[in-house]
């Protein structure tokens, strides 16, 4: 049995919007056997532009039942049926969240009539419900009202079943992933995605890049954008606009990070917000207390302050410092890791070199701090970072000249690195960004990489 569903809502994101109307048509594979529809009080104001689109006003829903009051009945209508909608993830995300808020478990099989239509009726100029119904001569009345749209979707689904009876079974296979993917993305493009490090691009129907991302495993990361664990309004809005995906392999994570930053600055995609904002750098700073101990502190980088090491976030800086404190046997309190007023936790549990570090001469303690800081020193000469390339016989190479990023490229593994001039011939020159500078300062990205200094 199939439940063809359409809802109207106060907005496009389930996390902070509500349902204003719902319609459900039950189909047994041959014909419609039953139907249900109701206005729903969303328990929040309906924006004017939504009223303009749907015709549903605050006055119309003021005396309607809330979803909480309808939840049991809606669950009965949908239970043990295949959930079908046009752009199914939108309707499903609202109903799933609303039902689970009322204590119901909701994990149905799903089908998307957009993706079904792309398979059965290829070559359409548009797969929006209105345009598709027009091209297939399917009558549609009460547009942007739940019952009208659900009725048209039901006719469309019935047409799909009669045109290709096998397609439903194929799309319902557990590993098909058809209903996870964005509705307008050709399945063939997803199948061709590599499970390797690189940068990927989401393109809209006009071929404009709307998002750039990096991944260690491109295919897995893209599933993360749109799969069942995907959260946030950005992912929900993006999935409706993605028509194509392209990618560029990089061989390793560090080059992927560098290329991602370059491409965001070059293309300025609408859904890349983080690197459009001013870089909010964090760093590790030093000062000396009145007892002569060198103290360290994680803090935000501001004008005129020069950190010993820079990081993207407080968490990244804190965890890096924590590892260094353990490696160099430093005091957790003097490094800001622990905020206790008494003895540190390490001392109470038998750590701290067998005695409280604060009891040793400050000169001895400070020597270990200086040793650690020296290990962070940023190279200011010319060097290259060599890592895995896109193929087995290839290296990826990042060139840094006098401490400044110059670009990256790829070469055969037999290439001999003897001077910067030779490396310049294989790289694509690029301008550094604040993000790239931080990546090159962060040792966490250097696993498996080799540094060659000229």
C-alpha cells in the first residue's frame, strides 16, 4: 500500500517551521482507496508571503486542530505504507519530526515522484509538479494546497506505475539510495563519484556553482549532506537546487583543504558561508606570571596580538595544546587546560612527574615550555610539502616560498626536488588565503606528508 502525501508549511525548513495543511491519498497499486485532508494549526504565525502562495491565512487555521491533536490519526494513515511525495524529503522531514515529537517512531520506506519521473519520463524541461503535470496533461487544481497537489501527485504516480511497473521495486531496494539523493540529480552522476580525497562542486540548473566542499571520501561526504543524518536548513535548501555535481581529485586532505579555500574565494558560492566571513582565528598565547612561570592560554586572535600558533577554532587549539601538555609534561593549570583552584587533577591522580610541577624550579619548567614552543616554529624559508597524489605513481606538491604559500601541483614520483625554480614549473600559482595559512601552520593535516626544505 502507498500513501501519497502533500503538506503546506510556514516555511521551508522543518527545524523551525510548522505544518499548516496535510493531505494523504491511499493507493493500493491499482487505484485510490481512501483519502484524508485537514488544515493544521501550526501554533505560530504564517508569514505573509506563504499566505500569498498557498492562500492559507492565520485566520483559517486559528480553529483548526494542532498536529499534536492529529498525530495519532496521521500515524494510522501512514503506518505500514510506502511514503510517497513530490520531492519526498521535504514532506517526510516535517512529518517525521512532528510525529516523533509526539512519541511515535516513524521509519517508512519512501519514494520520490521527482526521481521516479526522471526515470520514466526522461527529457522533460522541468520536473516541478506544475510543469510536469502540464507536459503530461495531468489536471491539477487548487495549486499549492495540500489536497490539490496530493491529488495531482497521485495521478502522476498512477501514470508511472502503468508506464513502468518494475521501477517502483527497483527504487525501493535498500541500497539504491534513490530517495536520499537530491530530486534533480541524475543517479548516473552520483554513481560516478569517487571514494577518494578531493573537492566537489554542487551546481544549480543553470550550471552555477552554489556550494564547494572538500572530503577525504567524496561519495561518502555527499551522502552525508543529504542522507538521513543530514541536519540544518542549508542542506534542505541545497538539495532542491542541486542539479549536477562535479569534482576534482587531490590525493590527500591537505591539498583538498587548500583547493577548497581557493575555489570558495574564486567562485563565491551562495551556500558557503564560513569562509565568506572574516576569519575568526584562535591562537595559543604566552605570558609570564609573578612567580616566573611561563603560562599559556588559548584565546581569540586580535589586532596587534601574535599567537605562538594559530587555529580555526577554540576546540582545535585546546585539543592541540592538551596533547602538547602531555607530551612535554607541562602543568595543566599553567597552560589553561584545567581551571581548578586547588591542585590539578593530574597531581591528584598520581601524574605530574610524581610531584606537583609548581614545586620544581621555574627555570626547569620553563625550559620544557621553550622546547615545546620551539617545535612549533613556522618555517620562513622555502620548502615543499609532498604527499599522496591522485594516482599511485604521483605526488601532490605544495610550494611555500619564504614562509608564504605559492601554489600546488602534481608530478610523477620519480621527479627530483632540488630547488624552488623546478617546483614552480609543476604548480599552478595561487594566492594565499587566511584559511590556507592556518592549514599550513596546523600539524594535524601533515600525517603521511614529507617536508623538504631548500
